[in-house]
DNA sequence: CGATATAAGACTAAAAATATCTCATATATC
DNA sequence: GATATATGAGATATTTTTAGTCTTATATCG
């Protein structure tokens, strides 16, 4: 009944990328350091995000990751499900056939309802909105600065 | 992000007991067979339910388990949390100190909200209501019969 | 080409879930 | 009270999942 570490890391990764905006290239190393995720682990997670069409991976020297969509178009739900697969609070939610009683089971219906609610809540949260208030970035991020009270640029 | 087997089994156990009503003694073996739970595993789960004050265990010959409260007073949430501990969708929900960023983190707030909703939904579901419509019992249960279309008793 | 950075998947280690076993304890019945 | 029966409680074993690392291959820059 908890998010896996990979899922949490995936969110941090997208959140960090979102601070740089759509299309900006950020190296794996920078993301790993800033979000406190083991670099090799991040690589695996990034692959899943890429397969889901959320980020693009650029190989080679000076490579890195970039967001393919605008932060406002990316929801928490999309990121989580890209990494841990479909959310289902109980086995019988995702695979009703796993319990032959599911067609009759009233508990099953409660789980279905709870699952729908959970997904809805996670879908409401997009990364543009999340970034507005503050961020999940674990250490201050110079590139994105300017939110330290005074606007210095220009 | 899923209910453990133990949690699911605990729910089945309470649901079966609920069909017999508050205070009725049902043997561990019967519950195990009817709900398709390994008997020894059920024993461990029952201990947790007993510690939580949901059931009472009677030892000795012709022993078994009985509900301490009325089914209408027992919620899904209570049973689940008795067995798998407090529900928390992400580590930082249950233990905010596990991530030093939680006071600032907007994602954290989404998790908190989702967690509250989930708990609320599970708390709304009590076993009296759940039993009204149909049941989770995996095999027909003679003692509780009478819902097979015709009323035969008397 | 050579240096750098990621790809992709194999591999390992650790943790958690699931189930079982053993010995102890309580109760009914004789 | 003795015996049979049924559960208590914790230890143990097995399996599955999670978390993290490592190795070899590939892409890009200069
Ligand atoms: S008994 Fe009901 S809640 Fe439990 S697994 Fe089967 S369908 Fe789902
Ligand atoms: S970064 Fe935010 S969501 Fe992630 S663990 Fe920390 S507080 Fe929770």
C-alpha cells in the first residue's frame, strides 16, 4: 500500500525536469545529484519514462534527458503508472479474474471505488501546478533561480 | 500500492464472522475453509485482529473466534489497519521526517490528500452494510442460508 | 579516433510477504 | 484429574519483490 522507491524517484526526476521547462536538456548526473537518486537507478527509471513518451533521452557526450510535453500536460498519475504499472489497491481491482468471487463481492466494489478516487486525485495534479507553489527539488537549483525573493535577471 | 494478502484475508475473516453476527463463535477451521485462507496463516491474522479489539479468541476444545463489536461498528479501515498497520501511500505520508523536504514539497501534499480520501472511503464501509447486498464468502454457507431465492426455514 | 555520456539488460543483495512448524496453553468431556 | 481437541505465539523456511549495481554496447561531440 505504498509507492515504490522507483515511483518516487520518477516523480522527482520529472519534477526536476519540469523546473527547466519542456525541451530543456538536463544531464542524468545533475538530476541524480539534485534529487538524491542513485545515478544507475535513475537510468533505468528514465528508460521507463521514455517508453511512456514523457521524456526523451539524448545519448552521447553532453547527453541527458528532456521533457517531451509541457509540465502542465504531465500528471502525477501518468508518471507513476509509467513506472509501477497500473495502480490497483487490491489484486482483484486490476485483475478481477484473480478472485472468482469478484462479480458478487461488495468489498470488491469498495476497492474499485477507492481506486477510482485515488487515480482521479493523482490525475488532477500536473507538474506545472505543482511547481507553482514550491518544488520537490532537494537542493537549491541555480538555473531555475529567481525565486529567492528578488528578481535579478535584467 | 496494493493490499497485502494478510489484509485481504483479515477482511474475509471478519466478513465471515459478520455473517454469523456479533458474539457468535466460529471455529478457525471453518473460517479458513470457507474463506480459502491457510489455517495457520489465519491464526496469525486473528491474533492481530484480537489485539485490535475486533475479535475475541476462545481457546480449547470447540474454540474459535467471535466478533466483539456489531458488524455495523466495524469498518474496512479498522480491519486493514489492524493488520497492515497505518495506511500510507508514500513513506513521507506516514513519516514526514523520512524526507527532509516534506515541509516544502507540493507532491507531499497531494499524497496526503489522496491518503485522507482513501482512508475516508474505507471508513465509510462497515460490514453490516457490506453484508446487506451480498457477501465475500467464497463458498455457500448453510448457517447463514436463506438467501438462495426461497426462504425455507419455518 | 578518443573521450564522454547514456542504453540495456544481467546480476546481486536486501527486504518483505507468505506460509508453515513447533511447543505451549486453554477448555471440554469423560 | 486425564485425555483429546483447538488455538496461542513466536520461530523458521520459502518465495517474491524491491533496490541497487555492474558490464558491455552504442551514440555523440570535438
Ligand atoms: S473476496 Fe472480494 S475483495 Fe477479496 S479478492 Fe475476492 S473480490 Fe476482491
Ligand atoms: S520529495 Fe516530496 S513526495 Fe517525495 S518523499 Fe519527499 S516529501 Fe514525499
